[in-house]
C-alpha cells in the first residue's frame, strides 16, 4: 500500500472503503460488498429520475472512535449529512453549533453596527445584534446566548440573547444539558425518519430511552455504515466541482467567500439546438442545483448561470420549476433573474457547508485554494484504521504517520485508546518524520 501524500489525499479521505483497503486478499468478497453495489445501482437509478414520491426516510448513525457521522436517506438517496464528536467526547465539545447555548462575556460594543461582541470561548468573538428596546449589555458582563449561525471564514458566530445576566458562571463556556451525539444527529437531520440504524449498542439504548417514534435498529458489519448504505460515495460526490445532469450537460459549483457561483454547461448543445431539448437540460439543472445546495449545506448568495431560453412559454415553464425547486430550500429568498440573465437567490447560513467544515485555505486539493484540515485528515486515519481492525480480526498493523498527524493524535489520545479497548493492541503507530507531515501509511499488514 503506497504512502498517502497530498496528491492522493482527497481520494483517500473520501473514497468508499474497498476490498484492497481492508487488506482482504480472498477470492470471494465480503457479504457487505453486494449490499454496497446494490446501493450504488439504486443511487444511479435515482439520478436517472427514478425518485419515488413518499420514499421512506432512514437515518444512519456511524459511531466511530474519533467522530460520529450521520446521513439521512430518502429512499436510496442521501439527502443530508451531520458530523459530530465521538461518543465519550461530549464534555470537551465546545463547538458553537446552531441551537447550542453558551455563557459569554461582552468584550466590546459597536454602536455603528448596533451590536456587541461576546467571548463564548471560541477563537473569534461572537456577534450579538441588539434589540432596539431594552438596555444593551455592558462590557465585561456575563450573558447567556444561543448560537444562530456558526462561525465561518474568519467571522464569529451570530448570537441570540437569552439572558442579560449569567453571573452564576465565572467564565465563558457551554451551558448544559450536553446531549449524546446520536441525539444531536437525530435532532439535526433526523426529523421524519421512520428508521434509525446505528452500529453502537449503547447509542441504540440512548435513542430507545429517548422515546423516539422511529424504529431503532442495531447493525454491525465488517464495513462502516457509510460504506454499506452508499453515504461515503455520496459524500465524495458532494466535494466534486462538477455534477453530471440526466439527459446531458453538467453543472459546475464554485464556493467562494462572497457567493457560490454555479455554471450550467449544456454539453453538445449549440445555438441551433431545439428549444425543448434546451428546456429539458435547464429544468434538470434547476433540480440538481437545489439538491446539491441542500446536500452541501451551501448558504449565502448563490448565482446560477443558466443558458438563455428565448421562447416565452418555455421560459415560463422553467421559471415555474425554479420557484418550486428553489422555494423548497429552507429560508430561500430574493430569487430572481438579473438583467444579465443570472438567476440569484439567498440562503441562511444555518450550518457550515461541507467545504467550510472540512477544508481550509491552501493551494492544495480538494478545491482550488483549499485543502483538508488536519482534524479531518486525522479522523479519516482513525476511521480507516478502525475499518481495518474490524474487517480482519486477526490482522496486525504497522502504521507510519507524519509529524503533524502524530502531534494531533497525541492531543487526542482517547481515540487510539478506544481502538485498543474495542479491538486489542493489534497495531503499532510509528512517526516517520521523513514523510509529508500530514501523511499516513499502513506499511505493514500481516
């Protein structure tokens, strides 16, 4: 197995686990491989227009040693993701997610913005707009706030005032109750799910005790739930810049700081192509834009460059589809065509987009000017190591890691400790400072 370098890191982080990666050298594949292939075929059918009205919603929750991941499936299509800390790390989870409550200290007042900045324990102070009525919190005061939207692109979280006096606390920090990650996943994306599938028995017990209406199912496989149900493949696709359209053409998605630009490429169509064919591709693009924006958690200003349709009746049909598809997005507003022909709309930043959550500015991959964060890389390493240990109970591993990855693991020793507790001390992690600092290599497998 070759060393994982920045050039191949995107594929390593996002690719579904395959036979080779779990060091399986047998002629017959694991039973789960057939399930993965079946899920892929169903997803491909969905993309070709086989979406069923009223399809069953299923939430899968994968409880790993370093993180908890969830995906919502509608029928066989992945329509949403959620990512949180591993079970057992809840007490140290101070991330300012929407809906969470914090005690914060007012650090400054900005009369021009009619707002105050509040230290909630995050790197950047949160932004609290003030109401026109009532006194403003004074500098130095401890107040209780709720996160309305998360911090992004160097700006702090947007806050909502709960109580102007929280002197029972002496320092900023998160307010109890602090829920189990499985509960948070259900609350975030699991509304309406008929079944919830988990790979952790204790998490199943927590959800059962919560009295949820959904059926709670415990499943364990040689591969992770994201691989079994096609969520890993869907996650990889959600980082692709281009997305193919049913019937021809593609859309290209570029997230930038000011806005998200989406270009519709009609492929082989020319100016002389028939109006109906052009209309068909534009309608397919409109539906795909809505699906991708929802799946990728894109917020803010979105500008879509559709090909021009000059026939009035066809244009009216396209605009009707746009009103339905874009209007289905939560909080969508200000949707219209500009004089130049761009279709623009706005969406609230309720959560971080996948690009904002997992990448940081850099000249490297996966997107122009961005690379995966060290946190994302390290959690991917732990997840792949866990998959290897789970898939092959007798395997022993010798793993090489770069210096940055080694340091990050040392700051989070509980992740490796959980692997030892679950699978035994069947692996050795050795720092190799001659390699790229964020790389890893499963060098010895026996």
